[in-house]
């Protein structure tokens, strides 16, 4: 056999082996996704049974389900998760529960007291509108965007996170607190501009994102949690944490919000600055020496008791979803790395180490998330947003990579 023919045979052989392996991997992921949504539909029946009709689930602690009203910052994740389950399973009982909870949330569209309207109303009504195209849902989202826009402070070019009527914030001297979490809520503003004649929503979102790039990040692309602004001059008064290990530490979920937020902003604007920021944050997370091998972060990248620190599954869920989208905007080794890490996270979170048994965990899907260790709140518990971004990531994988 001539050398060129031999080389061609070898290349074809390894090509076929690679294709066969790819098909096998895809089949495994298809089974993983199907298994998780089958489990989610069954498991959420338990959560439904543990949730009063006028409430929304918050967490499960000490063998007791903890519920909340519509004005809790995470109230939109439960109905949003139900819509994700319905999207895959078409289970009518799941849809009925989702619609009931939208009715509970409806009045929140006029809420103006904090920045979390995106979490509350876009994760819920946004998914509802995407799947049904019900015009009323669109009206709710647009009104919610108007309410969120009232929190914009034009001199500082930021959306103020919280009011300073709270005694604790006043005692600490805050005047204009802005947290990295805000990057998630501006998605609703971008959507509102795309789906209405009011382009000021997008202007607010982009001004906020630009100011956050300028002030919130360190040279290594890690993010502070809370900045306090002089709302008249835009001067940064302090850079601190609320939920992290220290002011100078990298609180894990904060890094995840940044990764997801700038990836999302690139989707809407195609501004290369946002893509650069997302890639930089991804690099910080994925090359961090304190990122565990299974890619489920410790609650803070600088937690003092690593490797015995608690993990935060919610951070891992957000990262998986964000990396799957970021891979859409990159290529080569970078794209491959993002996909591999996202796959690893989805497989790990589907394992008994992190996914609950049927009928356990209060009806939530995932275990071992961390709300706020400094506040001793929701520590090593299930959280609604961990479930939400886990299922979002599974759906994204199915739509984009299978």
C-alpha cells in the first residue's frame, strides 16, 4: 500500500472512531436529559403538594418546607422551573401549577423597592410568554421593566439594588448599593426594548453593564460583591461583600452571575466588550486553583476552610447554563473547554451526591446549595434557583448540542 493511501486509511479509521464516540456521548447526554426531566416532573409533584396555593417555595430545612410570598427576590424561579419542566414533558399538571403561581406573582409587576424584578418576573412570565405567546404575559413583562427602570440612577449610570430605609444599611453608611447580581436582572430590560418601542430600557441596561465593568471587577476578572456609589457623582465609595467570605474574596455565586450576565448582554447587543468580559470571568473560574475537580465551586473561591468548605450547587448550575451559551459565541479549544466543563457539571449534578432521591429533599431536585453563610441563611440546603438553572442548562444542551 502506498504511503498516501495508508495515511488516508488511518485518517478515515480515526475519523470513524471519533464519530462513533461522539454519537455514543450524544446518546448518553440524551438519556441523562430525559432522565432528569422525568425525575423533575415526578419530584415537583412533591414540591407542589408542600406549597400552599397562595405561596411559593423557598427551601427545605430541618425536614420542613419553607415557603414565601410573591415579593421574595426568588419568587419567580419556581414557576419558571415549572415552565421548563412543561416545555420538555408537556405534563398538564405541571402547566396548571405554573399558571396558578403566575396569578400569585401578577401584582409584583408594580414593585419598585429593589432590583430583583428580573428574577421575579422574567424567569416566570418571560418563560410563560416564550412558550405560549400570551399577550397578557408580554404586558406584565413590559410593566415589570418599567418598574425596574425606576431604580436607575442616571448620574451614576447604575441600577440601585436596595433602598436605604433598612437600618443595617444605614448603620453601615451605604447611600447607593449595587450588587453584581444586578447583571441578571437587566436581561428583562434588554428584552423589553426588543419587544416594544421603548429603547430606553436597553440604554439603561447597557449603561449599567458598562459601569459595572469599569468598577466592579479586579484585574483578574473576579468581582466584588457590593459597591456603594455616590448617586450624584457616580464615585465609588466602598467595595465590600454581603454574602462572601471577605470584602476582597471572590464569592462564587457572584462570579457566576457575572459570567451569565455578560454572556447574556453579548447575546442582545453583540458588543465585543461584553464577550471579552464573559470570557475573562470564565477564565477566572475555570483556571482557579480552588475550583474542585468536579467543577462544583466552594461557596467562596477564597473560603478560609477549603478543602472542607461547603460547596454551592447553585453556582455550578448557573455556570453550566452560562458556559453552554458562551460556547455558542466562541470556537476551537475555548469552545471545547466550555462544553466539556458544562457537561461535567450536568453529569455531576445528576449523580446521587447532588441530586435528591425521589420524594426526599422537600421535593426540590438538587441538594447542597448555599444562600448566605455570613447571614446563616439557607446554608447547605436546596434552593429554587439551583433547580431553575440546572433545568435551563439541560434544555440548552438539548437544543444546541444534540
